[in-house]
């Protein structure tokens, strides 16, 4: 007999939350019980469309005795407080990305869920894409050997109207940062596939958009032991798309806009490089297309897979059933915060990130507008 569906609530039913509500109402593994939003008209309309109840606020939703788990899809600075409130009532939390606005807030979410014995997951639906899974499996099997370089370039082009669509977008108080908060998926891919750097240096800037936060970041990643990389992301760049290169001792992978290619070499670089007799001798190698199932980038199916895995973890009590945990959300956010700090303050920033130093910087930027004279003293 199959397990009974997990009874969910959704907090925040704007763009993302309304989609989650629809999935939860349809899937056999889940049941949508109620939604809450400070916009009561929006909550009522989603409740009507999905056949669930609308609660006046999130506290009332959490106070219901029939909710086992919530999806939190409000602006990210609200995720931590809502997670703490849910965990305190023994309710499992699947949080939208980024997990929170700052790594200290994400630490508190993880601690609250641990203390109350509930699951904490992150909506990293890109992890379900077949070509990205293939990369992760090839790296885990050692097909590339020890990694030497990880490079990722992403453009999420957005016109000004995107930032004008909601007052919280592109502000420090409302979003806890700019493109680096939108970079959650990209940074998750970097960490999931390439590991966590030991230190970062960065340039962050704002071009063309009328916003408070950065819309462009370029970072140098130092993993130690000769492994290094770079990361660039922008919402104001003519060249769109995404390109990821991962290079190892025994080969390399290039993922570009859903196409995955594997470069194989006849001999590991660590053997060829010290011993090749001719000074210009090439390492050689050949390209191979890696065939995977069709890409499902941001397909509804990818969100369903994340939710289904989370529901399985709740029913089984086994956190390893999740495709992305709270700790995974933390790592992506920690890298985002480190790059923001390096961009603002200059110099190299070590990981694990100094939480107090990051809080001092971000709080200095969370005034009604960017604090006058904010400068190196807060770095
Ligand atoms: N996984 C993804 O690919 C993906 C895509 C888009 C957005 N997101 C994330 O989802 C979250 C929401 O983004 P969105 O684009 O849906 O934003 P949105 O502005 O469309 O929706 C946010 C909703 O939260 C509600 N809200 C605000 N404060 C609230 C409160 N105190 N209590 C209850 N409801 C409240 C708002 O009224 C609104 O309906 C963000 O963290 C965002 O980063 C994730």
C-alpha cells in the first residue's frame, strides 16, 4: 500500500508559490491543504483555483493541526523567520531558493529544523536536469580525475521592468542583494559539481539598471592545491545563456545551453606534462557528445521532482531522499555572500565566511537607501 500523501501548506502565492500550489494539488504524493499570502485576494484566488483553503496570514496557516509541511515562497529575507516558526510547530519546510538573504539567517534555519527534528529542503530544481545529473555522476565516478578548473558564465538578461515589477526586487532590504541572490541555482551547480572554494576575490557592479544592488558579478575562485576557477553572472549582458567548463586531470566537460560535451584525453595530464619529450607536444584528446534525456530546464516536471523527493523524505524520515537539502541551500548562499563581500570590500574573502563581517556589511546597506558614506570601516 502506498504512503498517504503529505499534507502541505504554501506561504506566499505570487509567481512561484502559485505554481507550487498547483503542483501540490495535482500530485498523488501530496495534498494541498491551505495557502497564505499578505495579499488576501491573491490567496483567495489561488485557493479557489486549487480547491484548498486560504488563511489570513502564515501564523494561522502554521497553527492548523492538519499541515505537515510547508513550501515557503515569499521574498527571501522572510524565509528564516517563517522557517523558525514552522519548525517550532514540528512542520517540515521546503524553502524556495535562495534559502535566506544571509548565511547567518540560513544557519539559524538549519539549526531550528535540526533542533525540532524536521526536514529542511531547498528548491534547486536544476539538479533534476538529465545533463546536469550526468555531469555530477561522471565527476563522482572519477571520469575527469582530480579537478583543476571550474568556470561558469551565466546571463539572466532582465529589462528594467523586471526590477520594477515588485518593490522588493533589486533592493538590499527587500532581497539581501542583487544578481548574487538570483545566482542561487548557478552557485549551487558550481558547488555541487566543483566543490566549495577556499577563498574568493570579486568585482561587483551595477550597469544600466536603476537599482540599488549589483546586477553583475565576476569572481575568481581559489580551491587550494592548484584548483581554481571563475564565475561571472549578469542581468545586463548582451550575450545570453550559460556555459560551464569543468576540467580535470583525465578530461573535461563543457555544458552549454543544455548541450553536454566530454573531452577525453589518452593519458592523465599529471603523467603527460612532466614526461612528454617534445616541448610543444599536445596532450591530444577527442570530443564526445554526452547523450541524455531531453533537457527539462524550469519545466514543471523539475519542480514536481523536487517536491516528490521532499515528500518521500518526510514520509520515510530519511533526509538523503531529498534532492537538495538545507545545507545545500546554505552552501550556495555562502558563496553568494562571500562574492558580494569580496566585491564590496576588495581583497580575498576566506570560506567559511565570517558571518559577523558579512552581517555588518549587509546591515550597512539595508537602510532606506544605500547608507551615506558606507565604506571600508564596515568591511
Ligand atoms: N526555484 C526557482 O527557480 C524560483 C523562481 C522564481 C522565484 N523563486 C523564489 O521564490 C520566492 C518568491 O519569488 P516570486 O518570484 O514568486 O515573488 P512574488 O513577488 O511573485 O511572490 C511573493 C509572494 O509572497 C507574498 N508575501 C510577502 N510577504 C508575505 C508574508 N509576510 N506572508 C505571506 N505572504 C507574503 C507576496 O504578497 C507575494 O504574493 C523568492 O525567494 C524567489 O527567489 C524561485
